[in-house]
C-alpha cells in the first residue's frame, strides 16, 4: 500500500463522513 493510496482513502472516508452528517439531519 502506497502513501498516495492511503491519502486517497482517507479523503474518501472524510467525504463520506461529511456527506452522512449532511444527509442525516435532512432525513429527520
């Protein structure tokens, strides 16, 4: 596993977390 791949995966996880936080309140 390369550092570049690790950084990309981290960005993806961060993006998913942000998206979830935005969607969660809307569903209520």
